[in-house]
C-alpha cells in the first residue's frame, strides 16, 4: 500500500481477529486489493490487476461560538453549569417570546468566513428547520438553509506522508458554506431508571456550521483538515473549539466507488468529538463499506455512530426515507444585512451595523502565516513549525526561550520538541502546566552553550527541574557536581589522585 492513508489496510489486517460481528473477519480470501494515499484518490492495485476503490469523505463541523450569551437570548453560556440553570423564557420556548440576534455571534461568523476565504453575503436569511426531539422545546431549530452568511471558501491543510515527518504535502478542501444556527439541549439517558432527563443549558447556544465539500479520501486527511480549522478558530477567538467540551463536533460523510463510476451511497458518522477518533471512524467506515461491497452486499444510506471503545461504527438510524424538515422562513427575524466600506451609508450609526471591511482589517495572523514567520525568523524546519503550533502555547514558549538564551534557535527547537514535549506528554500536561518555565529552560541552555555542563548533564538537570522543587539549574549543577572542568591543572590533579589510589591498592 502507498504511504499515508494507504496504511489503513495494514492496520486493519493486524486487528482482523477483533472484527465485530459475524463472518470470517474483514478480509475474506476473495478481497479486492485496495490502496489510497495522502495525495488523494486511488493508486494502482499492483500485481493482482484488480481495480482499486476510491474513498470520498466530506465533513460537516459544528463550532460553538465564543460568546457570553446565546444566539437569540440573553442567557449566559457556561460549560458544566448546574442543569437548567441557564435557561431564558425564549430558550424554553414559552409563548410570546421572540428572538433577538446576538451581534457578537454574527461578527464571529463573518470573521471565520473571511479567514476561510469565503464570500460574505451582505444579505442572509434565517429559516426554521422542523423536527421533534425532547431537547428542542420549540419543535424547530432556527438556522440558515436558503442564504447562509458565508459561501464558497477554502481551507488549506498539510499532512505528513511518512512517519519521520520529513515529507509533507499540502491539500485544499472547498468550503461550501458557513451558517449560523441554534444548538439544541442535551438529553441524558438514565438506563437504570429507564428515563431520559433533559438539560436545556445548551439550548440556543450559537453555532457556526462549516460544511466542507467531499474533497478528502481518508481519516488522516479529515483529521488534518479539522485540526487546521480548530487552530484557525482558536486564533480568531471565534470559538474555543475544545472538542472535549463539545465546542467542536464533526459529522463525517463517507462513501466509496470504483474509478470512473458515480459516487457510492454515503453513510454519515455523527457527533465525533475527538480528532483522533475522527481519523479512526473514517478509516473504519471506508474499510467496512469496501468489505461489504466485496462480499456482494449493498451500502445503506444511514446514520452511524463511532464506538471509541470497540473502534467501530454502529448503526443509529436509516435515511432511506428522506426526512422532511419543512423548512420555512423564520417569521420573527428580518434578513441579516451586512455592509462594507462602499455600501455603508454616511449617516449610519457604526454601532448598529456590522462592517465586513472593518473586521477584515483586524484579522490576526492565521496559523499558516505564523508557521511561515517561524521558519523564516528562526530557520527551523517547516515540520517543526507545525508541531509548535499544534500544541497550545508551545510556539510562545519556544520564542520566550529563544529570547532568553544564547543558544541558536535550531538547537533550542530540539530541546523543546524532543525533551520538554516528551515530558509533557508522558505526564499528560499542557504547556501552561509545565513545572519547567521558559526562564528555567533558557537558564539551563545558557549553561550548556557556555560549555559549563555537558549535554548529558543538562538532561540530568532538566529531570531535576521537572520535580518542581524550586531550584535553579545552577544550584542543581553545583549540588550534584555536574560542572565541566575547564582548569587543566585541576584535571591533572584528579587524574593523579586516581592513579595514586590504584597504586596503593
């Protein structure tokens, strides 16, 4: 198999005995040779001469907007608040209540759209999407079905095509649209008492739905695209995008087909809350569909969930009968009108409108620009710049160390990525939780650069610093007598003492 995504078959072969469900396992004797790689599409199947399958992956991503209040009400937004403690009359859908659009949510959506190279619609519309569920009090969700706030964008992302991270490829996925919509509440199923409890704290929280075109071909690509989007959202401040808190949730649409044939029937894997699980879910679903088709079966148009414990997707509900959401214009919200510098009326109060150009001028440097600057300024490798930005706060830590040490950045990056980062991962700590500050690490590297200690001694000192006992690197060096001897006479005296000791024995 090819590098990158081609490793999917190898991984599945190794775990074939753990294949859930009946049958001889995921790879029957008459299986068709399949391979696909990180550069996209199918690759030749090899000596067997059998045609390869082409996987197709598209994503729908819901990002919770960073805002103090909800999309259409003044209720506070707070993670893990006591159940039903942050619910307004509108959130509970009491008769006579009306929505009031949150300006901050609109600005966040415009900012995100601009960062993703989208066209911002100066006039967008709100719609009602009707469906019944216990945690949706109104029986409909306010969303943007017909004319969303942003359309036709793109997201560039990079991924490694070998384990050494020395070879990277950049790909682009098209963004179909970004739309504003309400979140639903949360149903908590109590199997012991056979009841379901509803928490409406999340009901009405502002979401941006980012719809990506089916331009990806494996879990590795999907994971890389979502990670890049996550970094962009966090850089903009439009979403904290913490997946563990449900602030970024991914639905993956997966299908496979033979070259030259139309796209196959797709399945949707819902509510994936981890980038690592996203890669596994997509790869598993690709394998499952290929194996099903190779056995003469058919793929159902259904919604599935990813079971992280079993490492497989499981059916939730079928989509054979298309659900009629009965979309209709939201009667209680007028069209959302945005302006730019040219269309802004002269007598308009700037506090009452949103100026697209004003937001565009204030966009911060995006991750791709930050990486370029790190490479250019410090002479580090491009793959190292990815690692620095992928770990929250690590780039700032690196730059702080560089400013405080005499060591060259190319050498500093080795200590940051190989030593500090391995300690952090080993103890499951974030950069901000590190017991070794940038000042202490810079102090240690200065001792090494001045050749007062050896590289081996420096690693011993770092291990002591990690204990967080409040000692400085110099104090540890002196306590453990780790200094390098610079005085030749002193070194000769030590050697002579050793020789004399041997003679006495």
